[in-house]
C-alpha cells in the first residue's frame, strides 16, 4: 500500500513523514483537520527502483522529474487523488520527510509545498517535485547546518483538501519572543496562509494569556493576500479597509487559543500550528514541535538580575511607558533600570509623593516598576523650603553635577582609547547614571509636591476635580522645549526673508535640504548657524530615552525638517506664545478674583507664583538630564563600539546597543565575537517594537490601580467606551473636529497634514513640531502632566490622553470630535 487516508494511517514518521504523522495524530484525536491522505515513504522507494535511480546517482533530482510512474503506483495514487477531489475543489501537495518537523530539526521552507492542484497531470508532476526536493542542494546544506543525524527513510507526501481560507496564520503555543509558557502568539492575515508563512505580509499579532484569555494585539499592514485562481495562486493587494482593521475578531482569537491548548495538551510540549478559517470554521493545516528549544535555553542563560521573573509576576508591576517610551535596547537597559530604581528609592525617602516603588525591572524590553500603595501622605512642610526656589535649585544641580560630567564625556569621546582606558570610562558612565537619576528625582519630586499642594487648594476652592483649566493657568512660561522651537522658528523667518533660501525650502524634500544648502554661499552660511544652534540645542534623540537613534547633533536633517515645517505653515511663534500667556493671565486673574477670603487669596497666590516659577522644570530637566545624558553617552559609547568592532567583537559600532554592560566590559579585556548574539537581540528588539506591552502585570487591587493612575494616567480602558465614543483624561480644554491621522513613530511625521487630529501612543519633545499643525491631540498613554498635555496646553489645542485604545479603535480618515474639557472623543463618521 502506497497511499492511506489520515484517519486510517499509522502514526509513524517512518511511513508518513513527520508532517503526515502530525496530521494523522490531530485527525485521530478529533481536531478540525481537512481530509487528506499520505503518500507513504515506500512510494518513493518504489518509484526510484522502477526508474533505476540511486541516492548517489548523478543528478538524481533531474532523474526523478523525468522519471515515469509504473501503472500500479500511478493507479493507486490517482485513485486516492480523485476520491479526495470529490469533496474539495482542489488539493495541496506538501513534502513530509521523516525529520522535517521533528523537535530540533525543522526544515520549514526547505522542502516543497504546492497549492490549488486540480488535475491528475498537475498532481503527479508535483508529487515528483516534492520527492526531488529531498535531494536538493539547499536541503543538504540545511541538514549540515542543523547537524541533522536522523537516518531518513526518504520522503513521504501529504495530499490534503485545500481550504479557501478567508483568514489564516500561524500560532505558537508558547510565546516565541519572550519564551513565556503562559502565553500563546497568533500571527494572522487575509487569504491563504502562504502569505504569512513566507513572510510576504506584516500580519496582525495577538498575544493571548492561556489562563485568562486576555488578548493583547498589534495591527499589521497586511499588504497583500493570496487566493486560489483558475490556475495556481493569485496575489492581490488588500483594500484600505482590510488593512485598517484586525483580520480576526476577539471571539475567533479565543477559539483559536482553546484549540491550541488542546493541541499542546495532546503533544505534551509546545507546538506551532498553521490554521485557516473559511465559512466561520477553523481548520488546522499543520502542527509541529516548536523547533527553537535549544535556542530558548541559550536565551534563558542571558537573563539579568533586572529582568522580571516568573515569580515576580505574582506582584503588581506598572509599565513606565508614559515616561520612558519602550522598548529599550539591552545596553541602555543595563544603565537605566538600575539607575531608575536607585534614584526612585533614594528620592522617595526624602520627598514622599504617595506611592512607594520597591523595584524597577525589565519585561519584553519595557520598563516596569513594582509599586506599593499606602505611603503616608507628605507632611505639610515637606519640601516647602525649596518651593520658592525650585527652578534655581534645579539649575544649581545641573551646573554643578551634570554639565561638568558632560564636558568629561565630550573629552572621552575625542580620546583614542586602550582597552583599559575604555573600560574605566565605561564604568564611570555607568556609575554616573546612578547619581544622575538620584538628582533627577531630587529635582522632580519637590515640584510634584508643590503642584499637588496648589491643585488641592484649587479643588477645595472650586469644589470640583476638573483639572484642565488648573494646568492652563500654568502655561505661557518659557522652557527649553519652547526655546528650541522659537530658535527654529527664527531660522524660518530668516528663510522667508531671503528669496534664495526660500526657494530651497519650498522646492525640496526635507532629506534634500542639506545637500541643496551646501551648494551656495548663503546656504553654507545658514548651515553654519544651524550647526552652532545644534551644539546648544541638538542634544536630543529621535527616540527619547535610549542610545540607538541618531541625535540632532549628528544629523541636521531633524532641525532642517522642523524649520521647513515653520516655513510651510506660516506659524508665528511669538504671537501664539503671547496669546497663550495672555490666556493664562486672564484665567488666573478671573480665578483669583473669585476667591472671597483675602487670606486664602493671598495664600493661593503665593503658592501659585512658586508653581508658575517652577513650571519650566518638566521640560528643562528633560532637556538637560533625560535627553542630554543619553545623547552625550551615545557619542562616547560609539567610540567603545568602534574599539569592539576593530577587535572583532561586533561588525558595526552600532551593534554595541544589543550587548549588555557586563558583556561589553568582558569583551574590552578579552575580545570574542558576540555578533551572533547582537543580531539575535536586534531581531527580538524589533519584535518587541511591534508587540504592545501590557499596561501592568499581576493582579492589582483597586487601590493600587487608583494610585497608579494618579502617577501615569489611565492603565485600563474606560468602561464607558462604546463603538463611537472613547473616553480618556481631559488634558487641554477646547473642542475640535477633524480627520484622524495615526502616527506611530518619527518616520511617519511627513504624512501628517495641517488640520489632522494627531493620534499616537505617546509623544516626546521631538513630536512638538506636529503640534503646530494639529487640530487636537489623542494618546494611548500619559496623564495630565505628560509631555503631550503640557505642549498641547502651550499651543492651545484640545487634548485627550491615556485612552489606552485610540490607536487601535480609530482609523486614518475617521472624522472625530475631541472634547479636551470632558475627555470625550466622538466618532462623527468612519473613513
């Protein structure tokens, strides 16, 4: 017997091949597998015997393709084919070698798969091509690479009814990114599964908790889909609607998760599954062991003390995403995680702000803090001696602690280092991060205490908890972000007054500006002034809080693009800033006059003037500490990267970001290649970027959630949300209606048009240029004191923040109304 139905076949990889054996197993245990049959491994042995072929024959592949079937073999195979075709419009023909899908030896993509086979001629031809693939050069090479020692009894073939899938994809029963057994990961898109399996599309990603069935999801571009054609497979472009929504419903995701758990239980170890969905029915098309177990063991060896463990997951951990945009690179995590924990613990002892941070750790590249609520409220006088001089206090620390170290870093970045001097400088930088973040919170926490005190007085007087107007009374105060914007605007004024410069900025794309300016004397002089500006204001990164992205000092593109934006939109910084200042004065004077008690009025005014004087701290500390420290560190560390590249540890100096601090220290003195590690981590880092990290881990109490929301804004989606209404934090008052534009990172800034409503996960100072054109601002994360809130109030545009879900539920082109006073977003019409 050369062919046998799935439901009648023996579970033997020696007869059916591994893929066939897995399908037989699934079928016999009642899982939803399309009907099919196995062409057993003895069929190839018979075919080679009939055609006098040996494994050692020269051009054995060609001999198989040109060979002929004996009548006996042909009749049995075609009889099985025609019986299957009675139930299906076409079939899939897939290789099934004995070692193809066995643990530790996945040959995915090395053998052959053929879809939409309808005729006897096609069928027999594809059977021969599957057999020939066993002897191909690429398979032999792969076997050698995988150290495959399995004694292979040639090749079986799976012939299966083709499901014309409306959606399809791959499921990993253990999260392959984090190696977390408690989660499964689904990658899915439209049409036949080949588009996902072959990597031709960016699929939707769903991470499912296997106990609670909680779903985290990230939308993919889903650029194309594949479907059966009259002959073969057709590739088609997805519509805008298909790309803008998830291809699976939550109900389908949960049903897939339940089937995956059953399959994993059946095997007793992690599996990956290919699936298709047609007419609301889920089908399993393949199942196989997850083949990266050895690699996972190596990954486990890379665990660091600052990474969240399984035991840690019993505690409540809060994602610090509203302050630090994640994920962060391995090297930066080595610096920032210990520094944050050290700084928070030290400063919270001096300035209790109502919450205690026990630990700071890393999870999927994102930074989380373990919080304990219930800290005693600060005493009435806590920090009061600093309140009148908070801004001056900050600049004393900056001038005496940070700027001298930055001058040292500048010198170190110009030094040709030995391994020993590089190691000493590297360790000095690590130690300074601890000092830097202790002082960071020594600056920030007293200002939080002062603002909280004033806000409590405001609410006692108002008798309500509305905060947007309160914070608008603190706008119109110059800070380093606004100062940077004003300098860029003044450059745009210079451009508008010079016809030659204006022609360059009006007629070229941002990436062409530097080249065009360098071609004229006026342009070169203009660039010289821009470079001087960058030496003072350019110590900021495209990605705030990391080392991996270029900073403005390295590339004038960022400044030139902002100048061009001012030229294009005609924004007049001084006039708009004066309006904001006048609005603030009017709001404050009206409020002050409403206080009837003269003593209370005097007391409130005193605290208000202190708070207004310190309103620059939020942006100025970010300018000099958060942004500048990382930027200066980056320039120095690139020298370390060059040294490691020269010694063969890494290929490129920027591979350094994907090593941990202990590896860098060891490699400086004892160089060994770490390139493979760096490349693997870079890949994982990009996977982390695509996946959405949870807002929190563990099971917090209501009190813990409430305390967390007071610090970072909303951590769960508002229960009042409906299909056409989304609620968030009212952060900047006003009402505006306009089209949605979702911006996910700086690479998409050029897609933003004047009058759009900016919808994003969060903003950093780099995003400020978009605020000039935005009708309103909506974010997934952040609260009333986040960067987005502060800048929206400065620019006088409505903002609703901390929605948790806006980037997922809104689509480009949706017309929405944003009410920044109530925190309500209304969908007027869908795109």
